[in-house]
């Protein structure tokens, strides 16, 4: 398959409608599809960690020889309103409890846990913003400690301004990660958000490379790479040059349908990987 980067599809057992997740509902079928398409991984998004038994995930991981690189946790925020920056300490606590349970599951299946939409918002009130950022930082620090004891990596993901108001660029996330200073807190770069927020996507990836743990690959319209107007050549070249060899995971809309979208993304990554490999060999 792809020669430089392992690729992953995204799946959820939930019947979500508008989320950028490729395969919905049938998780066993999602593992089969990812394996049939030659992927190395399947990123699983869960509302509750108890939505799937760890034992079943472990069986599918073994049966299809796939990794689950990370567990997507955004539904805790989008469906249940649980975020780490919430003004209500009881809600922050619930968010933390949900994320701890995700960490427990991740420890059993060898995956990381995404901290994306659950970062939440600080709100428009300047006086409250620093207090809420401090609360989010404290909650995330506590979660890092817990995850570290479980051997689990957390992936802090900056989101575009319409979804988050304090972690929009990789530099924002890197600054927070450096403040926390936990060795198991890495960064997740999502090209859909970066297209909106970064001045120079390739330069931002290069600067964040030492802490980069995972990549969501989506085009400008959140469809498969190749179906929008993002230029993935400099993006993949920057990742390759910086030594990133982690997953490229298609967190995209299933347009026109899940398999066609996955095949399109895989073809785009494959074609660019071929060019990069040829360049490396000096062809
Ligand atoms: C949401 O837009 C997103 O990119 C997710 O990965 C965050 O949970
Ligand atoms: Mn993402």
C-alpha cells in the first residue's frame, strides 16, 4: 500500500448524520472494509467508551491486522455538551470522567485518545477567558497524568474558529502542550482546520513535527483529498521531510459514498507517496 505513511479510515458504531466520519453503524463491517482497501488502521469514534466492548475491538484488530491509532471523542462535546473549558465545574468533571473511560479503553486496545471538540470554548467574556483556559489546562493536566499511568498518548487537536476559540493553530496547541509539559501529550494536525487557520500549512507542520502524533487528512470541503482545492503535495512533502511516519487518517464526509471517498483519498496519498519516494531515490 502507501509506502511512506500508513493510512486509516474513520468509523463509528453510532448512526451519526453530519459528522466527518466515513463508516457509520456497523463497526465489524468497517474493519472489514478498511482491511479490504489495504489500510493499516481504523480510527474509531465513540460517544461512550461502553458503546463497544474492548474484547470485540481486540478481536477485530487481530482478525483484520489493523491498528486503532486513536479513539475520537468529539461526540462527548457535540452530543452531550461535555468540554474541558466549560464554565460549570460539574460539567468539566463529567468531561474528565468520560475521557478517563476513553483512556481505559485505549489502554486495552493500544490506541491514543483524541482531545479535539472536547477542548470546548472559553467564551467571549475577556474577564472569564483566562480563568476558563486555566481550568481547561488543569483538567487536561490531570487527564495527561491519568493517561500516562495507563500508557496512553493524548492527541491535542486545534480546530477552526467556528468550533473552538482558543486552540486554532498548531502553534496554539503546541504552546498549551508545552505549558502542561506531559510527555504523553502530542498534537493532532487536521488539514481541514489548518486550511482555515494556518498561514502556511507545510511550515506549521514542520514546526510542530517533534510533537506531532497523528494527522487527519481532509480536503478544503471536508471531502476526500483530491475532491477539494487543497494542494496535498507540499503537505505530504513537509510531513515526510520532518520525519513524520504516523497515520494519515481520513476524517472526511462519505461523499459520494464511503468506499468511493476512501478509495479517492487512498489514491491521492498513494500518488503523492510515489512521487516522494521517487524523489528520495533521485529518479
Ligand atoms: C472536529 O471538527 C474534528 O476535527 C475532530 O477530530 C475533533 O474531535
Ligand atoms: Mn479532526
